[in-house]
């Protein structure tokens, strides 16, 4: 969503209806002010960096007021935000966010992975929650500035990165049920390593149909905070039964949707000797993941001969052919494919995990055991993870997916 300066906005009144047009200031990175912390925190050893448990020294904040527009953004020492307990985000969950990562390349320069996709998704999520609009180019410019300020926090080890969390919260005060015309943009940074500490141990998931992560016409296709909190109780129940994550099923036919907060992929052998790489379609209940899109694009490029994924070179005098497909499939199909020995591997994909193998699915009191591979990841998942990391960390150039932070 790109909105020109002095953007036109509809003003909301107390009952949630629209009246008039107000021309207010858009977000403007050129007005950024920077107040550096007087005391910098020590950077812990990289092996202690669990996902999301450590924060960098600074954060970026900007406020939206319907009469004025976006305030001048500020980078300042990280600390609490002042939010009224009657704010929309507290009372009605009007919070959206993004998850993206910064890496240090072989040239020593920080870079981001496909940030344009994150910015487009952030704008869609904000629109879905009726939050004030903003210029996505300006948000990205501000993210780059914050990374430059705190670049010492980017780990220098493969598989590690600086997680970037832009968050927008509705801050209109009051109990009136309606869109928030006040908002706060806050961007935070967190260094971290692998989401799952070892890829050698495949993830186990419990298939759940009694509760759902998302539903048709809901917010499942957006990065909305309430999508995640609704899954905490089912996750706790799954973990008490010895599983790592929840595999979300939907509908009477129990369609597979997502695994925890990951997009799901299943690798199925075809009768013609080729391989199907299947993932549920973007029907509004599936988050359009950046890693998901990257997996599909790389698999299609491999089969088209535009690139060769590592480990999937010529076998038996021909290239391993992957047929990447976005289509629905059910737990019943999964069981059938497993019984027929056609499931070669399954994995989840997401910004935090990159690629994580799925080794076991609990369903109806029994376990569906999927193929186990040496090192944890199957050959398809391993090839895709290796290639994605090579692009993210700047060892390989592919379709302008890796963007230098210094390109301001």
C-alpha cells in the first residue's frame, strides 16, 4: 500500500461511521530523530540466543493522530510504551505485526530478505483491522535506519539473524466498538538463532479439528495478533500429550491448513517417478508466508532448469523434477499416501523456522509416523533450506531477494 504525502483519510466518528475527508501527514522517514542509549547492553553468546528472548538497545516509535497524521518517527532507547488500558489494542485486539530478518553477508553488510513482501502484508493486515494507512516505503526506510543503529546485534553465524518486528497497535481510547483512528507504530529488533534448536529432531504435531486457527472470511490470511493467541490453549494441550505443535484441520473433511504458525508442505511420490510438492492454497485461512512463496518459487525454478537445488542434481540420468502445487488435501489423504508409501517427507516453513521437518502426526489417538531422514531434514527440505539460507545470508544472488540495508 503506497499512499502519497498529505494522504486523504476518512475520519471516523464515535459510532464508527465515516464523515468527511481529512488531509493529514503521512509517515516520513526524512523527519526521523535519533536518541541513542547512553549505556549499551552486552551482547550475549550466540548459543544463548533463543528466539525472541533478547532485545537490542533501541526501538523506533511513531504515533498516528487523525487530526495531524503520523508524527515524526523517533529511534530511542528501548523501553515501555505508554498505552491507556482502555485503548483499542487492549480492549479489542487491534494489533498487527510483521516478522522479518536481517543478516550479515560475506561482504560484512547487513541485508534483508524480500522485505517488499513483508511490507505489502503489513499494509494488508492493517487494512483488515481498519487501522490507519501508511507508506510502506517509508516503513522500510525506517526499519533500515534502526538496523543501522543496532547493527552490532546482528549475529555473524549461519542460521542466526536479527529478527525485525514492526508492530502497529490501535490506541484509540474508549469502549466504543469500532475502528481505531489512533495508532502506534513500534519497530523492535531481537537477535536469535534457530527456532528449534536442532534440525536433527523432526517436529511432532497433533492434528486438531475441534478448535481452528482460522476460518473462511476471518483473519487467517493476515498477520494479526489474535490469530496466535487463540492457539495457545490447544498448543498447551498438545504439548501435554508430548507433541511440539498443533496441526490445524478445517471443515468436515478435515483439510490440512497450517502447523503451529508454519505453512505446511508435503512431499509425495508420483506414479511417473516425479515428485509432488504440495501446500494448501491461499484461500483466506492460510497466511501468505514469505518463506512459503520462496519455497514454491525455488521448486518451480529447479524443475524449469533455471536453477539447481543442492542435492537434487541429476539422478539416474535425469533431474529430480518437483511439481510445486497449491492445492487442498485432507488428513484422510495423508493417511492414504502414508499407507501407500508415497509420503517422502513433510515440513513446515516460516520466517522464524525457515524449514522444519515434521516427523509425526497425532490423529484420532494414533500416530502417523512419517519418513525419518539422517540429519533430520529430508532431501527436498534440506535443499530448500540450504538455498534459502544461502540467499538470505548473501552467499548467493537470486532475483533481488536479498536487499542491502545500506541501500537507503
